C-alpha cells in the first residue's frame, strides 16, 4: 500500500523571528502551548502532541532524518508545507523570505523526488507579489500547490484584494490548503480567554478556536461565490474538514440557494471543491462520518508531522473496513489525482 501524506510540515526560523513581534501582539497566549501538561495516552484517535521545541527541531529538517522517520512508519511520500506565518512579517521582507523557503523546499524535493513534494508559501500581504511567486514556485520550482496559514491579513481570502491570487491558483489547477492559525483578536478575547494560560491557549488554538476559524474561512469562500466563479479551484481542509462537514446538512437547511444566490447548495459546492484530510486525528467515528457525508473520493491522508507523533498511521488504515479500491484512493490515488503526481 503506497501512502502519501499531505499535511506534513516544515518550520523556518527566519520567518518565525521576523513574524515574532506581530504574533506576540496578536496572540501572546500562544506561548503557553509549550508549557507542560499531563500527557495524552495514545489510543484510538488519541495521538499525543510532540513537545513544541522538539517539533520545531524536527520541522527544520528536510533531509535524511525526515525520510528515516517516514521509513519507520511506512510513509512513502510527504507533501511538505511551511507552518511559518510569512503573512505576518514586514512587507519589505516578505517576498525574499518566501523565495528563500520555496527555493529550499524545491531543492529538498529535487534531492528526493520520489519521497518529497512541496507546497509553496506566498507573500499574501502583497497580492501582486503573491501571484508572481506563485507562478515562480509552480513553473520554475516544480512545487505542487499552496498552503495558507490562517488568514492572509486582517480578513479572509474572499476579500477582493485576493481575487487575483485565487484566479491564478485556479488557472494553474493546483490546490490551496487552508490551514488554521490564531483566531481574530476580538473573537479570541471574547470567546476563549479567562482561563489558566494553558487552557486559554489550547482552547483558542488547537483545541477548538483555530479549527473553527479555518472552517469559517472555507465557508466564506463558498458563500462569497468564489467556487461559482472559479469552478476549477480546489481547496484542502484538514482536521476532518475543520468542523464544517458535521454541519453541512444544517447549513443547507438554513441557507438555501435562494438565500445565498448560489446555483447549488452549500453541501454540493463543498463536495465538488473541497478535499478533507485527518491531520493525524485518527478517530474512527470521524472517519465514518466523513465517509458518509463527504465521500472517500474526497479524502486524502495526513499525519500533521512534526506536531503529532507518527505512531499508528498504517495500523489505523489497516483496520478500516473499506474496499481495496477505497483504501488505494485515500492512501495515494486521490493525492495523485489532485496533485497530478506520477503522470496522473
């Protein structure tokens, strides 16, 4: 069984340092993520997080140590993306930093093309420059798509300023991974604050808040008619769709095409333009729901390396009661189709 995983991350310290002042101002609670807590016991759907300092160390490697870990856990290919918030760095540094990390990722792919592929980082705060870097990363560097870490700026990608970037992504027929990051400040303060530092941080971020915001990001693209205008635009949503699939029927009950002005229901748009990955949340009830609600032809596997431990990846897949064709789909054929790998 070939296994391609598509939410596998790298970390760039130069971007982290340049974005640090803005991040400290917008999300000071994020520092508490690295504080100690009672470890989660591994089990069905419960995979403990890697210590944040160790995750950063692992994420900086794009060479043989990464591939060795892939070998240990039966992962054939990683499609690697940067979880470094380049949209938070000063404008005068954003383009050069994006070029630097995309060049580095491209070199890693060229060194191990049968094991690594990559998603580009873009200077979202400079949309015209983002289009230029997108073209360079796809055509010159051979990267396979784009990942956005949270919001592109104060708003979301449905804002008119980002239309040229989305137009070009769709024209190039490469996917856009909409990844979570810290929520809007006023939302975080009103909804998630008021607890001890650790609880506030995780409630705002990986426990709930950033998943909710990433789901809203995708829903805003649907409701704004972005996929009506760009039917070829394909978006990837991690963590089993960042809550959205579990409310598709409710959304359709409340917001009909007569309300939204769309030619299709929200669920119909979702099932034709959004792909879902588990992001390491290997929990059988969630898998079963996504299979029923979205369909396995829109599911691609992912582990959220290096932020979650890799143990149990193949074991979970081996235990699923699915057909050989379905297993091939979620483990590699869907990824090959979406990313146009191996001549597909």
